[in-house]
């Protein structure tokens, strides 16, 4: 087998890729839940939370969509062992960063949602986005994806 040929990835590659796919499916569900929020769902939020959601600019919603759909597509492509996974996951990360920059620097989301939902969860999302891009880089470097 030549050095440039596709190598069989280890079991942990598949485990990480599947867990990442499930993580991104949760992101897609969060996006769809927000996009198609019913009055019953709105009843579970405080007036301040609803006002913050309703004042979200379209470009932030677009960044959210790019983040979650890009993450889902990136993980599917990763499972198909294609190099396209890295740029798609990078696009997803850009969407995450744009969305979270708005949340951290242009709103009072941390005050409204509290420290866990307003700070800790977004930081975890950013970290996972970075890790997935790095994971795709490693997979490419080790010829697990082509």
C-alpha cells in the first residue's frame, strides 16, 4: 500500500465520528426547535428570554443554521471518509464563532440565561467545533480520509 493511499482508520475514529454526528443532530434539533417554536414552547421561557430570541438578527440565525447544518454535513462526510469534511467543519466552526460572538458581545444573554446556558454551554460548543476541525485535520494527515 502506498503512503498516499487510504489507510483503514482505527475503531476510535468511528466512535468519535458517530458521537460527533449525534452531537450535531442535537444542534439541528435545537435549531429546528427555535425556528419552529410553538406558543406552547414559548410558554417555557421568561419574557426576557423571549425578547432576546425575537430580537436576534437574521444574520445570527443564518450563522446558527450554517453552524448546525455544516456540522451535520461535515460529520456525514467524515463518516464517508472524504477530505471535504475538513472545510465543511471549518465552515461550521465559523458559523459557531459568529453566532457566539453575537451572543457574548452584542447581547446580555449571559445575564438572561445564567452562567450555564449563557456562558458554559456556548464555550463547550466552541471547543467541540474546534476539536472536530482538528480531528478532521488529523484524519486527513493520517490518510484516514481522502
